[in-house]
């Protein structure tokens, strides 16, 4: 149950981050410290097509699965 809640939270958190990175929101363009990371050609095409939210959601799901699996395995090994 806790892992499901963690998975949903991480999916939401990663989705907001991926969508903001693709749309280049909340970034300081003049300084390097405000850069959230490079945007690939596939992400740029998805932004121009209007399918960037679906791509961001797919990236969020993959990231959340990885993070939740790591936490599950750590707790499984420790306890």
C-alpha cells in the first residue's frame, strides 16, 4: 500500500518536472543554474505536435517505476 502511494506521488512529481523541462517553464534562461537539462529532438517534436504531455507522462511512469523498485529492493534486503 505504501509503495502504491509512493509510486503515485513520484509519478505526479516526475510528470510536473518533465513537462516543465520540455516546455522550458520556470527556468532562468540567462544563467546556467536555472537550466533543467537538455531537451531532445523527440521532445521538441512532441512539443510542436502537442503530444508533449503524453511523452512527459510516459517518462514519469518509467522514472517512478525505477525509483519505487529501488526503494522496495532496499527495504526487502534490509528487513
